[in-house]
C-alpha cells in the first residue's frame, strides 16, 4: 500500500516600513505673523486661523502642532483656529503623512514636516496713554501719541511723569521700543539742536534705562530697551523742567526781576530777562549778598561796579560756581538770540512719545 501525504504551509508576507522625506511642497497659510494687543496684564485672547495649502498633493493624514497654543495638537483637519493667551513668539508645524505600498513586501511612509516661514509675534502696543498715572497735564493725539508742553517755570527739579505697571510676563526677556522727539517752542537761529540739558528719562522699576540730552530739534528718535523683567514691573517716563524758580534777583535800584535756575548736564546757571526803557545798571542779589562786575565778564561779591544792560529786551546768563555767581553773558534783541523773555523762551519745548511696544524675545541672543 502506498501512502501519499501532503503538507500545506500558509505564505506569510512581512511588510517593512521605511520613513522617507515627502517633497509635497505644502505651505502653511495664516492670517498674520505680527499681532498687536494693548493688555498690560498679559492676559490675551488672540485667535489665529491656520490653513494647509497642499498644491494638489495626495496624502493620508495631517498632524498639526502649535506649541503654546490651544489646541496644542490636532490631526486630520485642513483648517484650524488656534488661541493664544500671552505675548510671545510662536511657531507651528504641519506634518503630512503618505503611505506608499506599491512595492511588494515593503511600505514606505513619506513624511513632510512644514514649519512657518516667519514665526508669529504677539506684541503689546500702547493705545491708551490717558490711563497712565501722572503728576501733571499730558495730552494725547489719537490713540498712540502722547505729549507734554513744557512751557513754565517750575518750583523744583521734580520731573513731570507718566507711569503705569505691567504684569504677567513670567520673568521673560522683553524688548521695549518707542519713538520720541523734542520740539523747541522758540529755537535759536544759530543751531538745529537742543541744549544739553536733560530732557527725558526712562525708568523701569526705578532703574534708569535711558536719558536724552542734546538732540536734533523736531526729529524723531527710536529707542530700544532690552530688559530682564520681573513678573510685574513699572514703566515711568520722566520729563525735566527747563527753568526752576530761584531766590536770586536782578536788582535795578529798588526793583527786582527774578532769576531762574537752569541746569545743564554738567553746569548750573541763572537765567534772567529784562526789558528796560533806557540803558540801566544792575547788580545780582540774594538776601544781603550783592554781586557786581568791573570787567563786564566776571562777578564778584560786594563789587560796587554795576552790570550795564542796554535798552530793550535782554537776557542774562550767569554761570554758578558751587551755587554762587561766577561769570555772566548778556544777550539782547540785536544779537543772534531768539528768546529775550519768558514769552519767547528758547528753553521751553514740547516732547512727543509714540509707538510704545513691548515684545517677548525668543532667546538671549539680542
């Protein structure tokens, strides 16, 4: 007897998956990459819409990643709205997957990872200057410009200021930017620049970050301040008075005309204005102190020689040495001086501040 037997074995196909780059030429389309908000407490509700531009590419699935956004991840959608709650720099990634099964026994996974060509920047921009705390009268133009007209004699050197607080920045590095200009109310014809008296000072948490002195008249300057902040910080703009009242006087017989203190970057002066109907002789006085001059230049205590002022509008500029008069110059309307009275004072000015923005820096390499 012949016995015949057969054995049937099922064929097993093993599929191997290789991950390859998929050149799909896809792009991410987005509403905007630079967004401005005016919340000082860094509590935002910014919504951006993303859309996949696939240029007729075929695919099996899409995965989105939105670091710092809500949702953080999502799959298999071509369009999505993502919310952001804080100022910062954000990226997004679209991952396209395609399976190639044309080769027997092998599956190729084609992957295309697409990021934003330009990262999203959500920044603060000031639009409500009127809400700042102030110790004087600032004015606003539209929503992004504030200015102060510095056109009076002050009682002391305390600055005019506007300040506000910011919060919720989580100790991140920030960059503060703004533009400013000084416009002299009555500039001298001999120069296009302001004097070297301190005009504006910027403080963050009482630390001085910027000071402006001599600059070109009626010209905007851009200021960038990089600063490692606390979670909360105070921003303060300080503007300094050009003239301060003093106890010194121009003494013409029994008539006194006030002298005003004028402080430059390194020197102190007294400034006075007169309008005599005739040529007049004066001294410089304070209490029982009297200063005169016998050489038409230097002042000496108890000098009986009078200072001669010509008829008409004049200005005297007295240099102080340790608080006491040392030397002087007299300017009159016939000279190249513009200001010869408080009404036509070349030290008075207007200061404008605009385009205040704050942005989060993505890293320390700034």
